[in-house]
C-alpha cells in the first residue's frame, strides 16, 4: 500500500462510481527499507490519505478500503499495538475525551489479558462470544464494584461496535448484554444539610486548598475531571461576583459557571496563600506542585465525609445536590440548568427531577 506513483494521474472522463482497495504490503515495504513494521503502517496511512483526496477530487462516489483482518491479531505485538491505536483514533474523531480514551484502552487490555489467560488462545475479536463476556463479567464482579464492571462493559461495547463496523466481527457479542444492577444507595437523594456537614469539616481542618476545592464543587456541581483541569486563568474573582470557565471533552466545549459568595471567599484565601500565582498553572495542585489528580479529589471528599460521619459520599453526590437545586428553581429554568451542568440534552436532567420530587 505505501508504494506511490510519482506520476500524476491523467485526467479522464471515465470516473468509476465505486473503487475497492486492499491495503497490503506495509510490513514488506518497511522490511525492504530496514525499518520497523510500524513505520510501514504509518506510511500506508499517509498513502491512503492521498487516495481519499484523489477520489474526492475526481468525483468517485464510493471508496471501500479493506485495512484490517482477523489475521492481524496473530502478528507481532508491536503491530497489534498500532492497530489498537486505530480504535483510539476512531474514538478521538467521535469527540471522546482523552481521559475516557485511556480508560477504554485500559479496560480493553485487561479484557484481552483475561481472554488469553482463560482460553489459552491469542486474542481475536471474532473468537469472542457472548458466553466469554458473561464469564468475564461474573469473575470481575468478585473483585470490582458494579459501577466499575458497567464502565468496563461500556468500553467493550464501543470496541466491538467499532470492530463490527470495520468488518472484524460478523456479530457483536456485547449486543443485548445488560450491565450489572448498581446498589440503590447510589441513587438515594442527598440533602444540602449533608453537604454542609462535609464543608464544615473542611473549614475546621484549616486546609485552604481542600476547603476551596469542596466549596467550589458544592457551588458548581462540576465533574471531577473538569475540576482537576482548571487553570488559575479560568477563575474570575470580582468584588461582588465570581465565575469559573469550565472546559470539557478536550476543550471542545466551554461554559462559564457562577460561583457563590462562600466559594469566592475560600478561593480568594487559597490564592492569597499560594501567591504569587502563574495564570497558566493548575488552580488546584498537590504537594509536588503538579495538577491535582482525580483520585486526590475523590480522597478529599471521602475524607471529610468520614469526619462528618457520612457514608456512601462521592464527588457525584455534590453534583446531584446542585443539579436538583437548579432544575427545581423556576428562576433558573431547565435550559440554564443544563448549560451550567454541561449537558447538551435536556433529557439528561430527568433523573434529577424525579429524585428531587422524593426529597
């Protein structure tokens, strides 16, 4: 496939409606040039881009490219790794965040390891059947929480759906494979009083970073990844108002979220303690000065919830409380509530409305 003619394609009025191409020879091309097989695949991608442009310029209606067969999974590990990158690139093109892509890749690698250890076979997506996934799900439930199992299953659904579109599998083994029921306590409504107890413990601790972090979380209900990604320049602290610029999905979507008085005071004190501050540095940092991790945020929430005598609290609890407050405030309205929470579809608010009615 990497072989490319240096001659220009002659103009012709006879343009085929459909062209089919079998991509092959990437490894041989690299071997002849004493290069790794990976280099051959990269060169093949470059050549394919030129073919696509040429077909578009000449008005070819349909282009079919066969680029991946099940035999690829039995080739050297380095080559399989590159082919896996194609799946990651497909997720990126769909607008999936970098953090989610890493999670998908981790889940997929863990499943591949489980499959090869269990079956004694080299992983081939076409060899995976529904029974394998049922067995994997049952074993994973022994050591993982239901929510973790469901997340991993979602990653596998995305992969096999992509594999079916690419012709790697004839049937999607994850089709109609249901997730695990999550314990009901995860959806129990939480009150503002419980959030207040957590914030009180953060104030008593004297830790200005933790206090500012939790106050901002309680004021905005932003997601953990959004909170950890905040930069100092994203925060606007005025004398009578404040707001924060929240980025999501690799900065493709941005929104301004208002910050209440108590969070504004906590943030101002935290910034004063860190002064001087570079606007391009992370807003919340760990001891090493690097951006605070999602795990550290979860740990802080769990820590102060435990001090307040509360169980089953997570950063999601804060988001649920602020979401119910917003959707039930007639002065805010559902559109503004969805915008502040970062939802592009109003039906995402249904869970908060039904929960709010039970409070």
